[in-house]
C-alpha cells in the first residue's frame, strides 16, 4: 500500500477553483478537504485514480459556488507518495 502524506494550502475565494483544478490534474491526490477560516470543514471529496472529466464537473460547480462567498479557505490534500 502506498504511503500517504498531507499538505495544506490557504487561498482566497477567487483562487479556490483554480487551485482545486490544479490539484486534480496532478493525479497523485487521494482526497481534498476544504475548511473555512475558523477551521470548520465545509467540503470533502475523495479522488479515485483514473477518474477524470465529467465526474469532476459537479464537484467544481460546488467549489465555484463556495468560492463566490469570498473568504479565506484552507485546502487539505492527502497525497500518495
């Protein structure tokens, strides 16, 4: 079983969708969790290797709606090494 590690990023609302798309394209991300500035989990979704395209459209739409609220968010990323 591959080892996993976590990484976090802090982004402003308008950068949220762009950062999520970048992370998805990297391919080694297993799970993405979005927290608000108080640390409350707002959204979490697993990413399965080999799943691309239309499957992510609803996720990106939800992230886009969240980004419209304009705030500061922390993205926690679980990756495979």
